[in-house]
């Protein structure tokens, strides 16, 4: 995505992350104690600036809009159940059900403290595709490898 | 009232007995599904989750995206 955005000389890259995605990311990184990764989810030096217009909209409401506009796809990601995100999602939805506003509160709370967190590692180049990444191989190449090995 | 509920994705069809004044939210909870994770459709159209259940084709659409 970053490569394509640069080709187009874009100044911003909008992603479809919604309130559920954001709250999950924050809680997951708290649970892993990974404050650097948490900070990086806000965007990094060397990457095109990310914007998230749906950040305060519940996933269910995004889905409702999709349904009304005939855009919805009812299939489920086959890898969803393997992830920590899956467990965090379940947990957060239970909290949201019993304590409405939990997801929003998590995101708001993080906004207050996020800027005090260190940015951590500097950006390097992926050995496979040459894109920006934080390790030796970028996440996209890592996932492609995982799918091919199955 | 005896109703048939389809749960998507997954092509699951359930027949359940419900009292006449039950809401869609209670129906979803009764099926052990978190109302936060679904949209409820009546004859293919989205209905508010706190509306009373009416007879007809009811679909529970799980709005879950990938990991």
C-alpha cells in the first residue's frame, strides 16, 4: 500500500480501520506489553501519513452501511480464529455489551497517553520486496510465505 | 411463536420457540450470540435490535472481519 501510494505521489493514505479495529489493536498491544508497536500503529517516519476516517465508527455500523449500499461480503477470513485479535475481539464485544462505551473509552484513553510513548526502532528495508518494514521481512511478505507453506 | 432463524455466514438454520413480546436482542442472546457482533435482518432488511420480533424470515448476519 505504501509503495503504491508513493507511486501516485499521495500525501495521505486512508485506511478502513474502524473503532473495533483500533480498540483491539490498543488492547492487544497492552496485553503483549508492546508499547513500541502500539505507537507505530499511529504511523511511522518513512511511511506515507496514514489517516483513519472510520476510527470512531463501530464495525457493526460500518457493516450496516455496507449492507444498505449492497457492498457487504458475508464471508469470513479463514485465518481469523488463529489470532490473538480474535480473542481480544470476543472479550471487547462482551465488555461493550455489558458496559457500553468501552471501545470508545479505550481509544480515547490511548489518545491521551500515546504521544508520550517512544517511537522505537527505525525503519529498515524488507529483504524480499524492498518495502519499508521494522524487521528483516515485512508483514506482507511474511503472510505470503505463511499462506504458501500451508 | 415458533420462528426460523438463519445465521450467516455458515448457512445455519435454527427453529426456536419464543414468547410474543421478545426483542431481537433477546432472541440473539438466547442463541448464545453477542448482539454486538451481528446485524439482524427481517425479510432482508435491517431492523433495530430492540424492536419486537415479528413472524417472518429472520436472518442474523455475523459482521466479523478477519484477524
